[in-house]
C-alpha cells in the first residue's frame, strides 16, 4: 500500500455512498465547511483520509475497492480515502453505545443523574468494542503512514488512537482535536476509573491536543491533574505525563464564508426563501436551525418564545418563529423522546396563540440545507441557545449570510460565545424568562445597532475558516 506524509482519521469520511436505481454505487462529497476545508488541504498535500463505513452502501464500496482504498475504484477528485468496514456489532458498540450514548452525554453533561448512567457488564463489553474500533483505525494509520508522517485524529470517537500509534510508531507526529466540549473532572469522574484513565492516556499519546474553546482545554487539563495526577502547567497549557510533555492548544473553528455564499446563491435557496416569505407574510422572523440533539436545547427555546408571546402580547401577529431541526440519532432512545417533546411543545404553542390569520410557529423536522441557508438570509433574530456546545457554527454562519442584519441571541454555554459574546445577546440557556427578554430586545433593537453588531459578528465568524483551522493544527506538528 502506498504511504502518505499526512493522514486524517475521523469516524465520518469525506465521501458517502448510496445505491442507484440500476444497482451501481454513487458517491457524494460530505457537506459543510469543515469537510470542505479539510479536503482543500488534503488535496494539496500527500495525504490519506481514514474513515469508517457508515451505511450498507459504504460497506459495499469498501469491500469492492482494492485494500478498501476508495480512490482506486472511484474518481474522488484527487483524494485518497481508506474506508474501514468495521464489523457491525463492534461498530454499534463503539459508535452508538460508547461514543454517542456515553462520551457525548458526559462531555455535554446531559445525563439524568438520578437514573443514568449505570456502568455494568454490558457497558464493559461495549468498551471492548470501542477499544477494538480504535485499534482498527490505528492499524490503518500505521500501515498508511510514511516515515515521520503527521497524523490528525478527529474527535471523541478516536480518543484511544494517539496512544496506540505512539507505542507502535514513535516516529509519527500526532495531533488530536476535540470538537465537543470537555467535562470538568467532577462530572468526568462519573466514568469508571479505568475508562476515564484510558481516555486521558489515549489522548496524551498525541504531541498536540486541540479544543474549540479555552474553557474546554482548561477542563481537560483539570481532568489530567485530578484523574491522572499528571504535572499540569495551566498557564502554558501543557501536560507532563509518562515522560513526555503534551501541548494543549485552542483552535476556534470559524465559518467558511466563500463556500457558504456559493451555496446560498443556488436557485434552490432562492426558491426556499420565496416559499418562506409567502408563509410568514410581513411578520418579523425569529429563526433557529439545529439538529434534534439534546444539547441544542430546542424545547427551552420554544418555551422562551411562548414566554415572549405571553408577557409581550404586542408581538402577537407580528412575529413568526421558524424552527428548523435536522433529525439526529434516532437509534438512541433519549433522542426519539426529545424529538417527541419538541413536536409536542410546538403544537401546544400554536394551539394557544394561533389565529385565523397568523401561525406563530413553523416547525419542520427534516433535512433541508437550502431552507436553512434561506432562513439565515431573512432572519431578524437568530436564536442559538444550547446547554453546552463545543463551538456551534450556526451562530457564525447566520451573521455571514444575513440580509436583514439579524440579531444573535446566543447561549453563554456555546464555545462561540468566546468570540461572539460581545456583539450578541448572551443568555443563560436554562432561563426561559431571560431568553424571552433577549428576544424582545433583539426584535426592538434599532436598525443602526443591528447593522453594527451584525457586521462585527460576521468579521469574527470568519476569522479562522476551516482551511486555516486545519493548517494551523498541521503546522503545530512540524
């Protein structure tokens, strides 16, 4: 197998496959600025992207490609991609059982503590799957890496990979980036002791660790000090452990303005914009765009809108809330229940306030990217109120595309608050009264203040676009 100087490892790859009507395989490039930014760098350098097959079509593509190298069977515009067909049971235990149902819940502090979690023998078996899954990635990286290669490992799915690589290939330069928040030690120690140690020691196999916000980087450092008793320098953000010093960096991912504007200029976006305008008339627009994900806090956002209509009746008939949600993690019971709660709350609000001439809330739960872009363009207020978020790119994308100088109402618990807090209206995501007052203030703000705030938000939002964000991490390994 040919080897590369740069390797990227992530659960989701840069391409995904589907089966056409004639039975052949079709592929498309992953969406979003992050994938675009990483691809743009990967195409210019000697690189291989290692990822997992996520669907039956992906598995077929991996099986049919020589040595699971998709670029040897498909035209991928110069990308070299190694897609791993990890056994289904192993993948389900690692991805659904550990990554999405445990690590995501810990790092976002989402557990219903009186009832969950409970780490019994079933969890230990899933942890074995997670370990096997990380070993599969490490094996592919070891095989594909040239002497002295640089490896960029992405996110909580692959926390064990750096340490495995360090043991097998000490010549490699390794970075690991966490796109999620990081829990403080008081919450992180909820995990079984050995699991907590394995995660931290796994990541400390890297030369450099990256986080979206200083808050998440510092929480990781605290966990290293508390769980591992490592020698931590909080000022310089380094961890000395096992005879090595690991640097901890902050890389705040920004919006990809060029890609966003190109996508927003598509005819499909103009069509969605016309449809939305027809549906809402001349009312002011409060917009939110999220996945139906527990941390996104959609229900409290809807409750805040209900509070606005209750306490500020002057907005009845004059404002419409567009709430667009992308289905997320339907294989996790808590997510199915949460989606039901979102739908139920929306129905209650319309039942309470709607008139023959006015529908206060339009909620759609489906995948429609052009609709999201159109809603950014026409929003008067953008509501982003997660209980906890590594960054939240919606908060950055909205101001870039806004044509009406939308006001950003932003949770202080989003990583984006570090950069956007001064020019947004920051709120406590648990306080629906405060959030309702922020919505009222946003709707009442003067045109001049709206314009000045939005311009500064847009400048801050694109300060570290995905391409540069990724290049910075690679440069840190030189």
